[in-house]
C-alpha cells in the first residue's frame, strides 16, 4: 500500500512539474527565405509577406497560333547590394507528361541569362526539383509551363551563403548543397562495381520504375552472386513515398519487410496531405525523391541467381523507384568481430 502511494505521488509531481518545464514556442525567423504559392495566385489571392529581395510575383497566359496555351509565372528580383548572389529555387509540381515546367532567368531587358531544361519525367506523380543560380544580371525568374499551369503548386526560394567545408581527399564529396530541411543528396550509383575494406558496391538498375496498384504493384530484379556475403544493404530512391505505406521487399521468395525511408524535416513543403473516404486521419505523400534502404542478412542470399522484388502494399498511391544499388559486406583481413558466448 505504501509503495503504491509513493508511486502515485511521484506521478502527480511529474504531471504538476510538466507545465513548469514547458518551453515557449517561437517562430523561426526566415528573412532570406520565401514560400510562393502559385495556386493562391490562381485563385485571385494576393501574396503577402514577401521578403524585401523579392519585388513581386505575376502570372501570365498566352495562346499561340496553334491554340496551345502556355502559363508563365514571373518572379521579379530586387537587387540587394551586399546580399549573397546565389539563390535556390525549389519548384513543386505534378509531374505530368506534356506539362513539364522550365525555369528561365532574364535580365532587365528580357534577355535570357540561364535556362533549366524541362523538369520531371512525366511520371504523373507529385515531384520537386531544385535550381541554383547566380543573381548577377538576373532581374526576373520565369517558370514556363505548357497548359494552364495548374500542375505547378509552389516554389521555395532561399538565399544561399557559401562556406568552407572539409572532406576526405580520397572520397567524392556528398554534394555541393546542404539541404534546408536535411534531405539527403541524390544517390550517385557507380558505373562499375567498387570494392573497399571488404565491401562490394554494385548498381542493379540506374533507371526509373513506376509502381501502381494492381498488376503493376511489383517489380523484380535478378542478380548473380559468386560468393555469399556476411551482410547486404539495398539503397534506392523513392518518389512520392507514403510514410504509412512503405514499399515491401522480398528476396528469394522470403518477405523481409518494409524499406526504410530517410525522411526530411516536417517543415518541408514536400509533404502533401491526402484524405481518403472512410479512413480516419490524413495520409501524406512526399513530393520529391528520397533515399531509402533495407538491410539484408547474408543468410537470405544464395550463390547463383537471386531474385529481389519490391512491392507496393495494398491499394496505396503510386510511387516511382530509381537508382537501385546493392552493397555486400565480405570478410577481410581487418574485420572486427567477437564470438559469443566466449569460451570459459
């Protein structure tokens, strides 16, 4: 009885003390960053709270002689002496065939300073892509989209600052841009098999595969092994991933469970809400490519042909997969391990 009362007193003290320990919520200041909602513009609402280095955002539609409609979103820049001259533009769009956006930089006279080829692959999935450019001589940035432009959702605009970084001399840099929301850099798969410290890295597929519900919900890869590894790792990238419905992996007819996605900060505008009838809560999909991986025990592999299957679980939204990479860990002269239980 005394023990029960003591525990109860401790719980009450913890609950009462919780309010004293609570931290005050603060808004993160972002004077050099802007979110531009193009759908808000399309609905006739004016954009507010633009940073001082953005002079304005306008929309224009034109029809050519053949009757084809083109939509242009123009973002006018204000020259700010002393401010870093590099900008990041991350565009969020529905990756529709025939409606790929192009990003163009113009000087004050309308002369083109740079152009980024049409973004996306026509996968009919929510996507995003990043353009980094210098503002030297650039007065405006235009996003040109075939059609009515409804597939373009918005743009994340940020001012970049250069800083010195250090890296190991023998290894390639992980990327030349630190993502704002801690999203990993794109996976760079090797053209040839690479070996290092007992690890073998091989590319299984550097193409893009779309998985949809029904007959196209699975995709299979086959690869041969001459020797069994101690451990294996599958790396890949997933587009439009659902945190509540991860891809499932099967190897040699043995289900190994879901792949693990490296999710960025929840402040990332890439998270798209999805409400389904007769389901409670809101699902989310991510508009962009994210790294994913799955650790595989060496015992799940076999010498000769191995069969790897990725499957979309249930009646979930489509995703795409690219850059499938296999890493194998073999024994080598400096492998560190212990034997358990140890001999008496």
